[in-house]
């Protein structure tokens, strides 16, 4: 499967910005059965909106701020990363 580098770069940029901004909470949770990676920048997330990227990655948003990322079919997308 060909990886979508545009979406990957956007996800990595969001994670980088959260780390640089001093985010006090970043957690990763992988659901092996669903093959989905959840990245949360706040606990609880309480997202009110979602931006769906072209590869099925979901940016969880609240008050114009990304509070989480959901990456579906994770192992298929990033097995060669």
C-alpha cells in the first residue's frame, strides 16, 4: 500500500506543534483489533468537530484546536515507515 505522505506530514506536524507548545498531556492508545491508533492531546478530549484527511485520518477538534488524532488502518498505512 502506498503511504499518503501529505497526511503523514500533517499528522507529524500537529504532534510536533503540541510537543513544542508544552502540551501537558499526550497519550497514545493502539486498538489492535480495530487497527486504529488514537493520539490525545487533552484528557478528556471532548472533541466537537472532526476534520477528515484524504487517507481516513481524523483530526479531532474543539474550539479551533486539535485535541486528538485517530488513524484508522494504522498497520497497513505505516508498516514500512
